[in-house]
DNA sequence: CGATACATGTAAGAAGTTACATGATTGT
DNA sequence: ACAATCATGTAACTTCTTACATGTATCG
C-alpha cells in the first residue's frame, strides 16, 4: 500500500463514492452486510475517516437535519475520486491473488459504478488470465508436496485450491455476463 | 482472542508442535508455502515468538550445531501443548465462519497431528453442519438484496457465496475421507 | 421512564509493517 | 573478493482492538 491508504480506507472511499454517507451509515454497512470483513467499530472507522479527510480525499458537511443529532455527510473530493480511480486501475498481480484476493473483490465491487462496464470487463479478463496461471501453480504444488504432507495439511491446502478454482469459474462466468451486457447495447 | 494469542501465535505454536523449528525455519514456511497468509517478516515473527516464550508456551534451546551461526530451536512446553489443544477444541461458531474462516482452516490443518482422527472428524462434521446453516443464509441475503444491488456488487457477493459453497462441498468430502480412514482400522 | 437506535468520537495498549543492523558460512 | 544464504533481532511508525464517553430522539 504505497499510497498510505489502508484497505479499510479504500472501502470507505468506494462506499462514499457510491452514495454520500455518514460514519454511522458506513458502520452499519460493515455490520449488516456479509460483504467485506471490515471492522464495524467506531475506533477503526472514525480515525480512518479522519485520515481521509486530512488527506483531502473526502469532505464532510454537517447536515442541518430533521432535529437529529448532528450528522456529518461525507462526500469524495476531486482528489478522492482520482485516488479511487488509480487504485481501481492498478494491474492485477500474482501477489494480489495469493495475498490480497479480498482487495481484488473489493475493487471489482466498485469498478462498474466508478469506471464503467468496459473497464470492469477488462478487469475481469485480467483476473481470469492471472487465475489461469495461478491455479495450475497451486495444483502443481499440491501434487508435488501433497504426498509427503500429513493428510489434514493436504486437505487444508486442497480447500484453498478448490476456493481458487471456484473463483476462476466465477470469473469466467462474470466475463460472459459483462460481454452480454455490453453487446446488448 | 481472549487468550491474548494472535492467529500468528497459534500458527507458530502449531508448526512448532509438528516439528521443533527455529524462527528462520518458520519464516521460510510462511514465505514458501501457499498455506496461510502470514507475514514472513522478521519484525512480525521474532516478537511473536518472544511473546510465546515469555508466556512459557515455547522454549528455545540453542543448538550447538555444525558451526553455523547460533540457531535457537523452539519446542512447545507442556503449557504450550495445553494452550494449543484448547484452541483446537473450541466449538465452531457462525462468527468463525463469517469472519475467521482462515483460522478454522489453520485449526483443521493442525488437528489430526495433535488430537487424532476422531477429533478431526468431529471438527469436520461440526464445520459441515455450521456451513449448512450459514450458506443458505448467504443465499437468502443474495436473493433478497441482490435485485436492488448494482450488478458488480451482486457478482462480488456471489463470488463469496460460491466460495462458501465450495468449502461446504470440500467439508463433506473431507468428512468421508476421515470416515473411511477410521473405518479402515 | 427506560430501552433502543441514532451519532460521533477518544484513550490505552497490542500488534503488524518497513527498514535497518549485525554477523557467520558457503559457493563461485 | 563478493554474493547469497543462514540466522536473529531492533526501532519507528501506523493501525486496529477494546473499552469508554457523551448526548439526542423515539418508541412502548
């Protein structure tokens, strides 16, 4: 993360971009949806929002609302938009696959709304291509190291491989969904 | 983690239990195997080992070896064994499934060697049972919220659901592998 | 009137990241 | 001689966790 923004930061940025929100709104999203394994604790979210505000990636305006307690509605700044776009546009690496697959899915979830269908399709094709390199590597590791591993270790590894295989099938299907969508126009 | 031991700590404990090892050995395991998404940085591992040693869960003996630089071989203490066993024996919760599935797989990988096949089978059956509750919940969420979600958000969620479905199929198969193993005796 | 949901934050401490420091041994 | 591998650690910084603090509005 050479930009100095954590994954939580990008998650917040992406959600705010989809729809301006308060810290409380964002907390609820993390608490109530099965997506993302982000913390819903105020001790993580409010400081993260403060950092984004200090970097001028988001800006809060206090809603003079319906008499409720003050509520700060957060919006992306121009710089925030740019930062999010840069993050979404980064090429997919093997290292992303092995260590940051949740980050990849988070990027995907925001891509369509932010950069459009063509960019999303490019992302999915690239993801599929990288998985087609990565998965056989895992399978080969399993084949060569498996026999000398204890059975439970081998099974645990197999579980991981099956997960990536499922992701590959998903990516292929998602590619065709987007191809259809684009062709339909 | 009310025991005050992090997941990295348990990973180290489990690996040391399988085979006494040095910090360097452990680093290499994290760096070279696709299992576990643990840091291979000395700045994470050595302090973690120090904490385990301070809690008297592991004990290091300097190997008067082949002339190489001093190498501290780490072994579990009796208390370390007990701690690992407690961790491995904890019941599986829905929260484990949604927020700590990597911890569950790590536990599984160590279970057989530490507690034997019968305990491993119990774990797998429990995992399968919890997944049979969890997966339909995810599917229901997808069905009810999916239609009002943007396509990419829905697909991202589907990817997660597919991953859990794959894990459920894996768990069922692993159960039968262990049933066979036990019956064969 | 009490519980719950709304709403935003802070403080202390634990743990991880990155980068640096140190030094021995082995192979070329 | 030099690079790579073995081997263990520390320091500064960032971030997250847990727990606390504070206060309003609504519902039964």
